């Protein structure tokens, strides 16, 4: 339990209500109070009268006069006078409200409702004559707040040492978390109490291609649950991370408190600011129902509308890929046996082929044929371009040129062949972390895409970032990701970014940033593995701010099928792989397995062919982080519905109530369920498919096996 001394309690009571400003949500269920205590800003949050967040400090620490030195994160007492966290008086207060409906270019619903009340408090620091604004927006599903820095005589340029926004909880809640890292989110989720995080932290991560861990800190979005007779679910995240580093959460385990920790550059600086400027929003989503937290669109609402004048080229895409066979080790990205190549100098036609290069003309045509025969729109091809022989681990800046194919990849012939069958190839731009090189080549790369009719690119950032000393989540690299999105928009190209920063609702502003990875996806099933509960947690964490390219659809889950004795396997049943297409929102939707494996199960593959990639409506029927997710979605522009249900390592039963369907309408439901003898370890490919006529009054009970699920395709009977 959190310890509170008598003196601290009396001190708190003494200042309660002094200079306090109160803000209520439109429905009146939330109340936020802001106040200054001896010049220090604090806020708290209540839901239905109960304290959700106790008085929590706000503020930032700055470097002296923008001067920084290496290892300068070590604070000095004399530097405190430059900080923006004390000595404030309130000089102004403004209130506003909004209730609007907007339409995402691609989204889980046709309409998103943006309804909030706003309080903006101007604070002046007399000792420096500097003013900042703390802005709060209170929605019916939670709170967002940020700092704003007006241009002024004494605050034009500054460098952030750290942002010290706190979130102080009154109780020791259950938490679903991953370790904080400046470069990766590709970790297994942990489930502990807040107080138990430090004890688990050292055992909560494995190796990564680029890794800069933050001791006893966790990443956002962070999912929390207050257990007991009156449970409460809380999600802590951020929104609109633009021209600013991504943040992490330092853990005060004894006091159940979290504090913002920004991603640093090599000098220890967290952000270089020129006024006027704003920080990202810190977000706290709260509900007594897990389903309502998962359904929240508050993070998107806190982003600005797009300024793009044309979004007609942005569309949902179902695609296959020459990808999984390299991930599992059956094929390779590289063309030759060479270990040292120089772009522009090495003659790749004279190198010895390794015989395992996947992106070759014959194989790509086979993939095109299968994708076209089964109604897909796109085909991703990785390893098509020169440079893969020594692409990783050498901090090589000029690693790819993004325009020169290997000798066995005829780019014109393959694009012509694909287009003749209604398929658009999806470009792959792996940068090996060399963001500077990618920016130099981006115009030529996108011009090549335009020439051959590519309209989507998968970018990648495996390894340490160049410029050296930057991180995947530092301010410079964040800016790079969105510079690439803006550049791609000039060429009418959609971006699917891997090893990038987690989205925080920016798809509203940059709608061609159609999807991202930024989490532990299906590829890890072939590496260190994913726990059976992994997919039941991601919708509450990574998905809160935007779509993920999770790459599901693996039917051959046992890798000893390819390599006898190999113990690696995908920890789901085949039917759970189908259900992921509904429980996970993916407007860029991949069927990741090899065509040969789909050909053996074409009856089950039918669901992947039928399922939509963009939606008019979404209903979270039931959900509990770490346990199960049941989701229903209505396909964009149709009356077709799809339902998906997944469970963790435990067997579960769930009865689907179809009352969300139109009354009086009859539907045909095609049901895909785990077989009676199915098991994700012992018999993952056992399934049962049947059709049933249903109405809005129907109910169907499903028995999900361990790490199993069910999927339903619903079409109206006309």
C-alpha cells in the first residue's frame, strides 16, 4: 500500500481548492482538477466521483541556454532555475468545447465522434518572465493534456532535458507492459502488478537488432486494471507525436506512479524546440468495461485533420508476399554468396548465385498467379534489389539504392505480368536503419514506383539508426518517418512502415501512412516465439494508436514440416489465424503463408478471401486483456459482417449474440471453428466449417480450444 504521512495529508488538505480549475467531460462522468501548489502545477482525475489519478505533477526540465554536453542528462542543482516546472502563477484561463463527427480515410468505423470540453491554463514564471500553456481536453472516455509554448521574448529556442509529466494512481493495479526501449517494441508482454514491475523487468526482454533499454521503465500504450467489485480499466498512452521524441514511463513501484521519460539523442537531449510549439498529448483512457477502452478513438481525435488535398489514391489492400519463406529460413533475401558488395561498383551479374534467392522471376510469377486467382490486390516482394549480401550489422550508410534489381528480377516484365492479372506489386524499401541514405534516394525510388505502377511501399528500419547516435524513437527519426510519408504523398504512394515508431493516431493527419509494425508481429513466431496471449493484449496496447501490419494467416504452424526436428511453431490454431483478420484492424491485410499451404486448405482460405480490410462499423462484443477478444465488424459499403474470436492458452466458451444485425433481415453465416480435437500444440490444423441461417435474434455458442478461436462470415439473404 502507498504510504501517506500525516504531515503530507495536512499539507495536501491545506492547498486543496487553492487556485483550482475544474473541467468536466461532456457527459459529466469525468472531472479533472488543475491547481498550483506553491507555484508547482498539479492535476488529478475522477470518474463518477472516484479518484482515478491522484494529484500529479506537471513540468519540464531544460538545458541551460540550449547548451548541452555529452552525458549531460546528469542534473546539476544550479540548472534547476532554467526548468519549466515551478515558480508559476496563473495569468489566464480559456475554455472551449467541440462535438464533431469526422470520417477517417480508412478506419474501423465510418464515423468517429470527437466530443470534448477544453481548459487551457496560461502559467507565467516570474523569475524568467516565461509563459507556457497547459491544455486539457476531457472526453467521455478520458483525458488528454499537453504543453504549449507561445513565441515570446524569453522563450524562442530551448532544449528539453526531460518532460516530467506524472500519472499517480491510488492503487496497485494489474498491468500489461513491455520494457522501455529507445529502439524497439518487439517484446513479449508481461502481466504483473505495478509494484511487481521492477522485480520482473530484468527477465522481460530478449535480444533485438537494435536495443537501448531504459531500466525499470515501460512503454506506452500501457494497459492497467483495477480489480475488485468495481473494476476499472485504464490505458495510458500518447497522441500526435510529431517533431518530438516518443515517450516511455518510468515506474515508481512503491507509490504506483509513472513519469514521462523521453527518448534521448546521443547527447542526452530529448527535444530541440523552436516556439511556437506544442508537445504530444498525454492520454488517459478510462472505463469500467475493457471493451470501451479498446473501442476508444480519443487518440485519433487528438490529432489534426489531414491537409492532403487528394486522398483518392489511399485504399485498403489485401496482399500476399514473397516473405514468410525467408523468415523461416527456406529462402534468402540475398542473391549471391558474396559477403562484401559495393553499390555502383560490384557487378552482380558476375557474382555466384546462392541458389536460394526468393525474389526471382519464376517464383514471383507463381505468387502472382495464386494471388490473382484468389482475388488479392497486391503482392509484396522482399529481396528484389541489390545490396542484401552485407546489409545488416555494419553501420553501412550507402547500403541500398532502392532502384536497381538483382539479375534474376526483371522489374518491367514482372510488373507487366502482374498488371495483366489485376495485381499491383508492393515495393520493399529496407533501409537497414540508414535513414539519411533513404532520404537521399527517396525521390528516385518513388519515381521508379510511379513508372511501374506501384502504389504502396513497405519500409524497414532494421538495426541502429544512421545518423549514428539517433534512435528509432528520437525526435530526428520521428521527423524522418513523417517526412517520408509526406514525400510518398507527393507521388501518391501508401506507406507501411516496419521497425518504426508506434503510431499515435497520426493516420488522421497522414492518411497515406496506412499501417506500421512497431511491435512483435508474426515473424517472431519463427524467432523467439509469441505467447498464446500475445494477440489478446495487442488490441489494448499497440493498436490503440493505429493499424499494425501483424502479417497473420499462417496455416502450416509447425516448422518441422520444412525442417525435420525443428521445434519452432506458431502458437495458435489455424482457426485463430483466421479470427485475427477481424480482431486486429489491418487495412493493409496480408495472407502471409506460402501458396502451397493454402492450396491444402482452400475451404478455410475462403475466409481470408472473403474478409474485408476496411469497415463501416466495429463492435467489441467481449474482451479482457490477456484472455480473449471477440469483435464484430461491418464491411465498408456493404451489409456483410464478420466476427472473430480468439483466446489465450486457456480453453473458453463464448456465445455470440447477433443482435447487432438488422432486425427482420435473414443472413447466411459461414462458420469456421476449432475442431473438437484441435489443440494449438498437438493438432492445430483441425477445424470445422458449416453454414447456418441466422437473424438478429440468433445466438451461437462456441468452444475455443487452447490458443484457438472462431471466425464467422455473414451475408444478407436477398
